[in-house]
C-alpha cells in the first residue's frame, strides 16, 4: 500500500486544498461562460500555472530540509522540477492531437475551453489511478521498471520513424465512438455547450460528449508513455503525482497560447521521441551496465534535467526556420 511520509502528507494536504481551490476558481468561476480565450488571457494563465509550479518546488525544498539528510531537499526539488518539465514537454505534444480533434469535429474556439476543462478534470482522475497503481506495482515488483524502459524505447522508435498524417485521423471510424453511439442514447440536435440534454422526457447525450470521450481517451494513451517516463526520474509517488497535476493544469491555457504558433513545435515530436528514448535507457541502464561493465551506472537527476531542457530548446530552435517561413507565407 502506497503511503506518504509525514512531511509529504502535510505538503500533499496543502497541495490538494490549493489546487482544488484554484481549479474551482479557474474552471467554474472565472471561466464559467463559454468564450474564446485570447492570447493575452491564456498567456497570463500559462505564466500563473508555471509560476505556481516553481513556487511549489520551493515548498518541496523547504519541507524536505533535514539535518540528518543534508542532500534530501535538493534531490526532491530537482526530482519535482525534472518530472514537471518532462511531463509538460510530453503534454505539449498532446496539443497537436487536441487541435486535430477539434478541427475534425468542427468545434469553434468559443466552445473548446469547456471540453478541455472537463477533459482536464478527467485526466486528473485517470492519472491519479494510473500513477498510484504504477507506484504500488513498482514497490512490489521492481522488475516492472525494466518493462517500462522497453515500452518507452518502443514508443520512441515508433514516434521517431512513423509519420502520422492528419488525414489518417477519422473520428467517425474510431471503434470507441462507434461503440459509444451504439450503447448511449444520443440526440441528433447539436448542443455545443452541453454534454447531456432532455428530449421527450428522457436524458440523452450530445455529440459534444463524444468529443470529450475522444479527448479523454487521447490523454490516457499519452499517459501510457508519460507516466512510465517519470518513473525514470523518481519512484516517489508524491513527486510523480504533484508534478503531473501541475503539468496538466497548465495545458488548457497553453493550448490557446500556442494555437497560433504551433509551427514553432513542428519538430517537437522528434524531440519527445528522443526524450522517451533517453528515459527508457535511463531505466534500463543500471541493470545492463552492471552486467556489461561490472559496475552499476546511474544517470544523475541533474543530468536528466539538463537533457530535458536542452531537448526542448533545441526542438524549438530547429523549428524556428519553418515558423518564420510559414509566417511569411501567411496573408
């Protein structure tokens, strides 16, 4: 059974209250009505969530100060920052899929925030289940980390060499949606602001609910890669979950902030593939290095943080010429 230390339990309580309050204010008070998020508004929210994540890293450092373990505070803080940046970079790749989904379903910019709002709430629930289940399995069966490493290497190879075209994505042919349409009572009337309406005295689902299912399903698929990836940084379930939550919370505002400059990230998929390969090797290295070289080699958390930051920066720099060319061609 996964349990937190006393310090982590106190910090987790602060985290839960703070994040719960902010989610309520962000999603149900300040953004209650459906509206298109402007670049300025989404920029402010993105800066807010990033600042909040780094402020929480400071709390992690303060709460883990221990004279008997002088390096513990630094280690936990770097683990949180590396996990947060890794999950954030992997989440940015998810934005391409969201753009594709909204384009195929012809969802206007006004109604996209509502779908993403509930998608984020669902993601927080599903990720909590996956993270704590994964942490429990790792604590019982350490060899699962090697399976995670192999999974990440396979995902990296597939992502790097397989080019996914937008035209290949056809929502109408998704088995998940076809099955949902068969078992759920559906309305044929378009209700972009509602997931369920009442017709002829019965509650029926709208097509907007089906889009939410696609968004949730896509996040679960991405979590299959991202959650094993963060286990290469740390096996501390507290650090894993909190870093995941902060990365997810900033995703909605980042979606609208980057919507007009996605060309800056055209090579991000390659960068993400390299990151997945790196963390996959990081998970497998202790075992194989001991077998091949007679000594166990560990990749330090500092090096992991440098690799993550360098990959993000290089991906953007390499994409810059494409962005400038696209900008010139626009009317």
